[in-house]
């Protein structure tokens, strides 16, 4: 599948460490709690249920990536529109 220029920037132009590195303590506290709860939950599951959970997490991760890609593209597009509008409005003021 041919990637658009925005997809190339999203997937190839951003190092994985830069894609999600929240600075908020709340994020890291929540992540820690998530991991503890997941381990407790896994302890209650059968091997088949653990596989289902892993499959669910894999598909949820893929969905999150696709959603993030779309947000990224929309954000870049909005930034371009805002910049072009400011440039055009600035040109109109210079021309008058």
C-alpha cells in the first residue's frame, strides 16, 4: 500500500520514543495501576482467556495507532490551513 506524505511523516518521520512520551505524573501513575490490575486479572484467567485478552490488546493497540495517525493528519492539515489563512490575510493587509 502506498503511503501518503502525511503517513510517511507519521510513521517514518517520528522516532517511536517521541510518539508517546507523556510528561504528566498522572499518566505514569495510571500506567502503573493499569499494569498491576492487568497482572491481577491475568491470574484469574484460563490460558484461552489470556489469549483472547492478548488478541484484544493487540487489536486495540492497532486501533489506537490508526486513530492517532488520523488525529496527526488532521492536526497537520489544520495547522497548514491556519498558516495559509494568516499568510493570505497578511497579504491582503499589505496589498491594501
